[in-house]
């Protein structure tokens, strides 16, 4: 037995000592771009994604461990402020580029050639920042010219056209909705009295919601899973980031020991514990499901720890709460809700630092009546439509700069036409024109097109 244990320890030590690592880093740059070359022991299987506030580029290299300290070359006159690295888990080396501002980036791997080893090449392009600065300068100039007295309607039109022209320099993009069907693979989730598996129901609802999102002008969906496969909770967050998600909705079906429990619920991340005992029990069960794939939830990386701490920022939680309230309002139109207000619990899947994130419990699969409804296509469609209404209302109230979603404003208590015009930086006359308004009277619930 002792000999077997010694052999195992030697094997483990050998695996750690001989793991592939980064040999060194080289940097070159000019006025518009920079290139970082990572010299490697072997070819690399890697993933990249970006984080904001502050801007960072993260590179995860599989089956790499850093044995020796890396010498970081000079980064002066590049957008890279620092290069950090650490073991993300037992099989992944994480490299973080701290950036002075947002950049475009491309990566590629190269094989050994002319004395160079395997390489991972990262190209950073910061011409977009320069274009943005030029755009802002042009807009400021145009606005200043518009503020100057002009002698004719022709001159006014010319000044206004100049502002509109500068507004169209940057490309528009779709709003990305990450839809996360809970569980999957070896983790079936909750199981109803008739044997209905949560993982199957929520995948069907998620696909219906994805189709609705894709039909919405200016939006597109991303499914964290589109088949029966297990994905860890951390991976779900990472996939949403890698695909540029603007909103994250995780879909589940609730279960409770009391089979009479019923209704939908919507959750946001809790900072100080669950809002009810049932919420805590649910969170413990959902989070424990992450162990089904053999992946520990224990944080081992300083970067990840700092990201999770960022969740305490008030703005992120407020955005998630607003999303949750709009989704809950949509679900109230479908049927019974378990709680009339948004609940909170420490769900791991909601711990995204810069994406409004909510978790929807569509119904209690443990309730025989709700299990039966969850199995029907018509009820699944109603649930998806209710969530779509919440998504649409949120982004109509909170338009994202640079997106192609047609801009609208839903009139709420206290709104006046002049306040709305000021908020969107357009004239009252233009709002009245595109909405065929004869006066300035507006009512709560009116949907106004914003020119």
C-alpha cells in the first residue's frame, strides 16, 4: 500500500513538473496596434474573453502550469497596462491583460519555425478608440456650430445634418440575450410526480424564448446549451461573457416538499442571504448541482475572487432588479406567481459582474397540475412570451448606446414631453412629428417612438 501511494505521489509530482508552460513574452507596437507573442512549450488549446470596468482581456490556456516567473517586457505606448497570470484551476493557466481602454483583438497560434517555439499571438487594434475620439470631436464641433446664431433655415438644416452624419460613424449592433436552460446531461434537475425532468422542460422553453428574441428587431439570442449536455455554473457565466451578452436569463422549474406549492418566481442575486427559507433551500440545491460534473465551486483564483467582489456594486444589482421586475410583470399575466415581488438568493449562476442577470422559476414541477401544464406546448409558449415582454420593456426603458434596437419610450409617472426630449437629446417637435401628436399631452403607458 505504501509503495502504491509513493508511486501515485511521484506520478502526480511528475505531471506537475512536466506540465507545459509559457517560456516568455515579446511585445511590439506602432501608433495603431500592438502585438504580444507568448512563446510556449507546446501547442495551446485556449479560450479568450473580455471584461469591463476596468477593461481586461483574459486568456485561459488548457493543460498549462507556469513553473518559472515570467519577465514582463516594457508595455510603454501600448494599451496594456500590466500582464498578470495565475492558475485558474488544476488544468488551466489564466493570463490577464489589464487594458487602458477597450480594444479590438485577434488571436492565433503558430507552430515552431526558424528557431521560434510554439507561439500564441495576440494582436490589439486601437484604431477604434482613435475613431471614437475623432467622432466625439466632430460632434462637439457640430453642436457648437448649431448653437451659433444662423441666418436661414438652410443653415439650420446644414448644421443639424452634420450632427446626424457624425452619429452614424460607429456601426450599430444587436442586443444579445443569453438564455440559460438549467441543468442538463447527468444532472436532470427536479423531477415531477409523473417523471417529467426539469432539464427537458426548461430547454424547450428556452428554445421558444430564443426564437422570440431572434424575431425581435435589433435583438439576437444566445443559448448556453441547445441540447442535453452538462455545463457547470461558472461555464454558463463565461459563455455569456464570451458571446457579448447584454442580459442573462436562467430558466428553471421549481420543486418543494409541499406538492401544493405553485406559481412562478423571479430571483436576483442576494448579497446578504436568501429572502426566504424556501429560496435558501432552492439555492443550495441548484448550486450543489454544479458538483454533478465533478467541478468544485471553490474559488482558487485571485482574479475570479475580485470579479465576484465587484458584484457588490450597487449599479449592477439595481439593473438586475429592474430586469427581474419587468419579467415578473410579464409572468403575472400568464398565471399564478409564487411571490408577488422579486426574491433574492445566492445562486452561483447569477454572479456575473457586468450583465443584468435573473433566474426564472417557471412553475413548481413538484405540483401535479403545474407539471401537467409545463408539459404542454401552449403553456411553454405563454411562459416564453411573458419573458419576452419583460425583456422588451426593459430595453425600451433602458436603451443601450450603439445598439440597433428601435428606440422607444414607455411613459411612466412624472414624465413630461420636455423631459423625454431632454433625456434622448432630441427636440419635442421631432417626437411629436414621428408619433403624429397634435399637442404635448402624454399618458402613463404611452409608447413613444424616439427619432
